[in-house]
């Protein structure tokens, strides 16, 4: 693995290997762990806000022996219009890897191509691969895996989270039911490219929740869409609340990548009832990303 740009581009065996390593790194945390990033500096280039991703990468890089360098777009010339390919060619000569959170997926691909250093997508408008690895690790820990399980995603059907979940279902073969308002469904061209008969898409949240072992949601308005308050009105009926969860399988999990907006995509009551799993999911960002960094360091030797 030279980069982590998307779940789309990962193979099933790469996902499994990352999760196995993440579990091992989690078990060993606090001990004298391997230092695959010793002597290395990794840049974090963020043009969107972040709590979990920034902190988990900064801590993870340090725990693996490296030095993180956080660069918000306002700190560097990227924010004043310097092209991503020039930023990539400069950083590629100075740092050993890059973690990028931005809008266009193409910018992350371009950075990888022009920098020649391992590059990680820390969220774009298209995908959030690091989050999905943490979510899968959580499902593996709590349910033992996803074989024979039904996973539902209720909310924005074409957000970065939903797209990454759809690619994960395609690669790993579990049943994924996406329920989204009609205006927020994945377009037909995307579904044709996905070509995953195990992924169903509808505007019926009850049907998606029916018998589901995992119910997943995300904010209704992703970063960059904050002023689209009209869109938010479409989501009435798509809230994760007790009546909706009454249709799910017994002992179901509720997952939320966070940040959560209580009273919108999830109720306070449901979030607090499932807080153990949701914050385990947040913690797993650290372990999953340490696995990603370790694999990238191995392949760039
Ligand atoms: N889930 C997630 O990526 O959180 P942050 O936006 O806080 O990084
Ligand atoms: N879909 C959300 C995910 C936040 C972690 C966003 O892009 O804002």
C-alpha cells in the first residue's frame, strides 16, 4: 500500500490486514511499540475543521516515533491560491508523508501523484476512508465481524461517509441498506459503477432499519454545506430515534462518526444510550490510523 486515498481503491485483503494490525496495535498500546516513523516528519494539511482526525493522527504519528506538522490552509500559501501540485512538490522534498483533509478528492490524488510521498485521505467530499476503518474495527470488536449482519446507513445517501460505506460493502460483501431522502440518494451512475447487489438504496428508513444489526448515521449537512438549510428539511423522518430503532435487531449497535447534532440526525437519548460504542468508535480512529501509517512506512522503505 503506497497511499490511502479511498476505500474504493482498497482490496478486501488490505482492509482485513489493516484491521488485524490495528487490533494488535491497540492491544500493545502503552508498551514499547515499534517506531516505524522514527526520524520522520508527517504533514497534516487541513482545509476543513477536525477534532478526532487531527488529534488521532498527531498522537498516532508521535506514538510511532514520528513528528507531526499541522498546516491549516491559513498557515500555508495553499490558502492564498498556490496550486496543490506545487504544494505537493515542495512538501514531497521535505517531509516523509502527508495526511490531507480537503474538499476535492482530486486534490488528494494530485498531491499523492506530485509529492511522491505516502498520502492519506483524512476526508474529502467523496470519501472518509480512515473513519470507515475505525467503524469496521468497532464492529469486529463488538459483534465479532460483519458476516451475516445487516448494516444500515440512514441519512445523507451521497455523503463521504455513505460512499465509503458502500465501497466497503462492495469489497467485504456484507448487506448494506442505505436510506436517504429522495434529494440525497446516490445517483444512478454511481450505483452502476459500484455494481454491488448487496447494497440497497431507498427512501424508507424503517425498511433499512428492519432487522439491522448496525445502524449508522452522520450529520445531515456535511462540512461545506452549512448554508444549505433547505436541504436539512428533507431529512424529517430520517432521525435515529427510539421508534426507528424498535425495528432493528435485538442488541443492535448505533454508530456515529461524530460530531453529532442531537435533535437532528440522532436524539440525545439514543446517543447517550449508545455512547460506549460511539466513543469506542472514535477511539478506534487512533488504532486504525496507526495501522495505516505502519503499512505506509513499510511500503515506502
Ligand atoms: N469523524 C471525524 O472525522 O471527526 P473530525 O471531523 O472531528 O475529525
Ligand atoms: N460527512 C461529514 C463527516 C464528518 C466527519 C462531513 O463531511 O462533514
